[in-house]
C-alpha cells in the first residue's frame, strides 16, 4: 500500500479532468485496499478518501466531491462557490434540526433546574436564529 504522499502524487499523475466522474473502483485500487475485507476495509477506504480530499483541497486547490453511488468528481472551479454554499447550508440545517430535536424532546423538562432550563432555552433560540439566517436570501448590489 502506498503512503499518503504517494497516493496524492499517483492521483495527480493520472490527470483527471474536472467534472468527470472517477469510479469507486479506481479509488479502491489507488489505495490498495481489498474490497472483500468487509467493514474494516470500508472504514480504511473512507479514511484514505478523507485524507486525499483534504490534501487535494489544501495543497492543490482541487475539490473532490462524492457523486452518490457513482464515484467522485473534481468539481469545476466555476461551480465551487455555489456547491460549497449549498452543501454547507444543507449540512448546517441538518445539524440544527438534530440539535433542536435533542433539546426539545427530553423527558421531564420541568424537572430541570432553572439554570439548565435557561441554557436549553438559549440554545433553542440560537438554533432558531441560525435557521432563519440560513433561509434569508442575500442580495448584493451589481
């Protein structure tokens, strides 16, 4: 199996075009992981994938993103801002929904002491403000 820098260099040497889908099979071979090795192989694959994506973004300004069930794609630079904003909004909304649910659906909230009730209420208000900010469309002058 290649080390982190060798994997990055091999990927760069293969000169993948922006916008083209790169198969999952390619990455399994690149990382030298046998797919038949069950769940452990899957975790190893995901770890290698995260490191490769991080290295590409920080060292080479290349954004490698998952294309559901097909593989990965180097996002063309013209699409990056829109995709990054949408992905961040989607992830933040999901996080806010989960956090709000965890704070809302607790057994016996009336048994919380005053300080914990205030903490819970403040967090719920902060989540609501963040949710509203995300839904606001920004308009910039031309």
